C-alpha cells in the first residue's frame, strides 16, 4: 500500500518480508485472488520414497538466489508426526543426497509459516550482496522524524554527541557517558571486555539507589559524599521469624564493633579487669 507516513500521526508499519517488493506484491495479489496452491500440488524437482523437492513459487529473493522446499509426500504439520521411516530418509536426504548442494537448510515454527498445514524445509543459496529492505527502513525513519523531530537522513555515526573510545584500553561508562580507562571499571567475568558497564563511581551511586528503591523507599540525601549511603532504619518485622532475625543481626553488629578494637585496647581492658580482681595478701 502506498501512503505518505507524515499524513497520519499514528500508522502501522509494513510487515518485514524476505521477498523483494515485486515478489511480495505478486504473492499478496495471488493470495487475495485465491490463486495460491497447496504445496502438495506443486510439481517435483526430485523425489524420494517419502519426500519431494519442489520450487518455491514465491521465493525469499531478497536474500536468496535459489530457494527450494523439501516436503513430505504425506501431508502433516510438524516433524513430531513423522514416522521413523520418514525421519530416517529425511536425514539421509539432508546429510547425504543434498549435502553441500545448498548454503543453508532451515525450518520455521508454525507461527512463521505461510503453509502451516504441510511441513516443509527451506533449502537456499544466499546472495553475496542482499537487497536492503528499503520499505521498512523508510518507514522507521518516518516514525523517528515524526515522534522525535530528529532528522533521520543524517547517519547516526556522524552525530557529534556520541562518544567512542580511542583504543581498547578505554570504554564508555553507561552511567555518566564519559570515556574512561578500564582501570576505572570493576572487573566482571560475564562481559566481553571483562569489565562492568558502569565506572566505579557510577556503580556506587547505582547500587545505592537500587538498595533503597527495591523496598519502595526514597533515596535519602547525605551531608557528606552523596555516593555514601546512610544506614537505613530496619523495617518493622512482619512476623516472629523476622523479629528474631533482626535481634540476631543487632547482636552481630554489637559483637563485630567490639571486635574491631585494636589489640592494644583489648589488652589494656583485660589488664584493668585483672587488677580489679587482684587480692592483696596480708603482710605484703
């Protein structure tokens, strides 16, 4: 359907297709006129005992130079309904008879199939330079222009507001968007570069905010460094178990604070206690 996106504030994007514009238009016209045929009625390119190779009348020619379909002679929707004989021959066809004859073989799930009633495998050869989906690109640019006022005709990589690291020893912080050395990021084993996405300062602020917000509390302001969180008051216990756990936590904090005294202070206190208990014998 031809339309000008700016004529309407809200509109539906065109469906992304792997077919070229001409092939997709032919497919939609035949579908509307009822001229599409069942896969079982298509002529065979090659046949086996239980399977047939046919040509795709509406190929995905945006990406493929050759597009065939491998279908069972018996009509059924999913691979789970194939018999043992059909499966054995299928493996022989894909990995022996047709091995290295195509660039790829794939099967779509039912919700992506245009012929869900008949199981089919896609066998295709890729284009070296696939045709871009200009319809979808133009629609996305129109949405960007309409809702943000940003001129999408200017490539994003030319924007001066986007910062890029100079070398592999630097990266952009997700929090402050500044380029910093890797040493300013904590290590992380689950990332590609082995570092956190936020720098140490931004991560401290992020974790502090997350600590308060996960309980639905506002982040309190501090008189000192804003990245240092004040210790919040514990929430009232909801049951006896939580009350007991809070008592144990308070006991642990008292004992830990006492154990943090220096060795000299503890030794001095112990000596004073011994002096108070000392017994003075008569005649001495």
